[in-house]
C-alpha cells in the first residue's frame, strides 16, 4: 500500500514536468533549425547570389567552369546560352547559364589563362596583420 501511494504522488508531479519537457524539446528543435540556417542555408544563398551577380556581368573572354568540370573561355553569349571555347583546337560547346559553376574575369587571369596569385596574401600574415620585412643592417 505504501508503494502505491508513493507512485500516485509521483505521477501527479510528472504532469507538470511533462509540459516543461515538451517545451524544452521544442526549444531545442527551434535552436537546431536556427543553427542549421546560419551554418548551411545562409552561406549557400550568399554563394548563389555572388554567382548570379557574376553571371550578369559575364562577357566574352572570361574563363568559366561548368558543373561538369569543363573549363573554357566565353566565345559568345545569347539570352540564356553561353558558347565556350574549350581546347587548343577551339572546340565550341554551348551551355545554358545555369550550367556555369564558376566565373573568372579576364583581369584575374595570367596571359596563359591560369589564375593570378592574390598579392595581398603575400603581404599579410595568418590573422590579416601586415608582415614586416626584416632588413639586415
């Protein structure tokens, strides 16, 4: 009889705790969605926005990389289609603009078509502080 009375009191107390437990699990779920937004969704939207801006300023001679990994220089732009020159034999391939993964402007390229190194990385250290050149006297 003693155990039954004790069990009844425990279940009455758990009624209030059950509401707090469900609220806490709901709050954790909301917090998880907020973290996922800032870790996954927001950076992807930013990257998509930058690519869309690059695509709007695309011009003949820019180097592009397609989703399939094909690299070439823009030869012609029509509405939603881009024709790129892909090799030394000047093979022309036409893609839709949505198939472009990356755009490199002409001023970012060396004369041979490779990317220029970022000069500022040589002048700054790991934390963005300027490196001082040691002069020997």
